[in-house]
């Protein structure tokens, strides 16, 4: 199942990456080479194998519901490229 | 007689303890070494001389009041994906070029508490994605043993710093070999701890089910001191494990008598670099001569590790790196509305390897391909973990080469991602299985390049790795060699 240029475009949009036509062609070639290599796992019978998301036998980790000090508003905003009135500032999101 | 900057961390700690040297003197020695050789090596993204000298003076004051500790006043370096409060943390990416964290990573806070002096932040492949440190937005790091060659990656800056005498050790991070492979290529010691042994809080996430922070240093004992300081449970990382940390320094003298060492037949195959194969086999013989018992083991799913790794690590990366949207921190490109702004920000902020991996991971997770790629890779990961469990039923430690070749030339593999990925062929299985592994020097090629031995242990059995590595190291003089730069 080789990736077409349209699929590369779609994946780039899903990943929120603007790509040039030149990059589209290059990524198509490189991603297909990697995916072709990854075909080796399709040969294995894994029908009775549970997936491993994470190697530890930890399920949920709880803590007591107590208030702890965190970042101040000023610290949280300290790296913002744009801010206003104590908030992150972004361009309009609705047309 | 070694120059001050060439001492091991253990030797330097002894001189601090006896007051033969102060922390300010040690720090000045490291900084003048950096000033002299850093232009050739380029191990650092940021050198913080002022902060280091201030911390050194504070450490000397603490010692004068009677405090002790191996790291009190010890100058070390930190990989630039570890958050340092008030000190720029770039991940070697244009995306985070201006980013100054408002908090410390847990490992950084622990080292600060122990009195360590931070010389600066070391170069890496952007967001730790790479095997050569060529993917940095701030220039390539050079291998101190041969400046035309890569230091390995992604913790190439930390490895080069430790090898070149820019401080007395460093921290790196390892997702598929990023501590061990550069340690091997730079002739130093590097440990990837058991998954869950070290808190990942404040490590900028690449692949959260695989990432671990670990020590990189000039001797096994040095690595043990750093591990002792950073290991242990942390409530800020829900994957950190609450389990007692043994005394690693005590483990160093345990020896290998009766230790069962497995050689996985899948890792010693025709066509491998003959000098690497010979050095690793000789190292295993040397451990056998000290009383270890060597037997062949099998890890039957080895051939699938690379595929599983590059599907799972990229899938996790595509999710983790979604946070870089130009809103809360880092680089922002300007556009009229939010989605185009996000797309331009990420297009301009990320380098090509990071984009390639985000796209691969996004594809592996996307509707219609999830079962064939992501879920199947997770299932094969189970088989790989079972391979290790099976092998460890009969042995205590598994020995392999760390990297398939000594350091390669800068630019040699830069245009072919798949060939570059093969640099990690012996290290990635360890991350998939979640077990610990150490790389240490076990010889040099005819051209003078270091070769690394990898010892893989059972989960939470770092102590045995330190014991075996120290036994090997003590019988050879590799750790006393220093690159001439």
C-alpha cells in the first residue's frame, strides 16, 4: 500500500505541516521506503498477541486531591509569542 | 599525570573531598578546556559560564560548612532537551530557540540539590530524533576522536563533551539508543536505565513509552554516581516506579564470578563490521576469564525491532509534538487565522527529520492504517519483550555490540533516513523491552576510533550492569585514553 502524493498531502494536513510540492515528492519517496521496510511485521501471526502500549504493569496512578503550588500566571505566559491581558493571544479562529 | 579537565568524575570528587581542588577551580578548568576545544567540537548549544561559576562558589560554601557528596561542586553538562529553570532549552530546534523553561526537570532539580554545577546545554539531533547529531538546527557536533566524523546521536553533544573533557560527565536521553550509540562512538560510558527508573518530568517528550534519561561519563563508576543521584520515584511522572534504588557504588566491586552472560545469535551475523565483532567477542572472553559463564541465547524477533520502533516512536512523537503550535511557547510564524498560522509555524519551526517522523507517525495512527501499522507494531512489541523475558530466564546479562560500526563520516548517511536508522539496530530492542543497558568502551579500530560493548540487564537490575561493566573496565586501560584535540 504505497502512499500517493494526495495521501502525503492529507497526512501533512492532519499533522498541521505546510509542505511545498518539492517536499511532497521527497516525503512520498522516503516514507514509502520506510513503510516498505516495515512490511516485515505484516508476515507475523499476531492474532493471539496482546498489544503493548507501555512496558510497565502500571494501570492508573492516583494521587490525593490536594492543592499544590504550580506555575504562576506570569511564569506560564513567560514564553508566549504573543499575549494580552494575562492570556495567550492568537489570530481569529472563526470566519 | 592527567590534566584537571581529564580526570574522571570519581577522581575529581576525591580531590574536592580532600580539598586539593575547589569547585571553582574544577569549574574553571572545565571552562577553559571548553574555551580551547569547543570551537572544533561544538558539543554545546549554550555554555553558561557565569551560572556555572556562581553555582561552583555556592557549592564551595556548602562544603566549607561541612556538607559532603560526590556531586557537590561537580561540573557537568546537560542535554538540551532537559528543562532548566531560567536557562534556555532548545532541543536543538528552531521551534524552541527562544524557550526559557519556568521549571526544572526532576533530574535537574535532584542534581542541583546535590550541588552539581551545570556548564551548559549540549547539542542533539532536533528533538532527539537522529543518530548523528547532524539534525541539529544549531550546527553539527564533531567526534573528538576524529573531527571529520559524527559523535553519534541523538545525545552526541553530551557524548562529545564527556569525551573531550568539557566537564566530568553529562546527562543524555535514550529513546532508541540515543545515550548508548553516541557513548560507543565517542569512547565513553552511557547507561539507558530501566523504563520507569528515572523520572521523565521535564524531559521534552519524544516517544513517551520509550524515553529514559541516563548518565554519560568517562568511567563506569562515574556513571554509577550520576545514576545514584537521578534514579528513583517521582510523583510528577506517572510512569516512574516506586522501587528502592540499590547502592550502585557498592555494586562496582562485586565482580562477575558465576555471572551468566548470553550472546544473542541474531546479533552476531555475517557481514557485520569485523573489528566490532572481534572487539566485542574479545570483551566477552575477558569477562569469561574473570569467572563469568557465557552461553548462546536467542532473541527471535530481532529482525522486526527496527520496523516496530519506527512505527511506535514516530506515532508517539506525532502526538507529543502536536503541542508545538506557536501559541504558548516557542517559534511562531504569522498568518491571518489560526490553522494556517499553525501549519506555517510547524513548517518553519521543525527541521526535515522531525517533519518526516511526524508524518510517518501521523500516517501510522490514521484511520484505515492504525490496525496494520500502529496496533500491529504494538503486538510485535509484546513478542520482542517476551524474547527478552525468555532469554533472561537463563542468563543475568546479554552482551552485544552497541553500534554496528565505529563513528561514520559527517554527511555520509545524511541523505538516506533508512541507512541512518540502521545505526540503532542493536540498541532499539532494549527500549522496546523496557530493560536497562550500558555501553562501555571495549577497544579501538585500526584507525583509532572507539568501539562499544553493550551489556543488557533485567528490568531494575542496573546494579548487575554496573558490576559487570566495572569488572571489564578494571581489566583494561580503555578508560584512560583521551582524544587528542
